[in-house]
C-alpha cells in the first residue's frame, strides 16, 4: 500500500529548523542519535513524546509572545 500521509510542509524554509528542533527535544528526552535511529524500533510512547514535547514548547512560545 502506498504511503498516504497527509503531513506536508506548508513552509519549506521551516523544514530544517523543525528537524533541528526535533533532534534537540529527542536528545533532551534521552533518545540520542534519533535522526539515524530506526523509528520502527521505538515504542509509540517514545515517538509520541518527541512530537508531544515539540507541540507543548511551540504552544508555550506562542503564548509568551501574545
């Protein structure tokens, strides 16, 4: 079956920054070498923690700037 992900980059210039942010968060959560790691070998909790923490920090940053 084809990959039918609905995730798409709305601002292509932001892709590098988001990847760097993802690596910083993963490292802080104890997932060193996250970029070269096979994500299929991680638990859903581990993978979800990275994305969840990213969203949490982005929301906090937005609220501080209001």
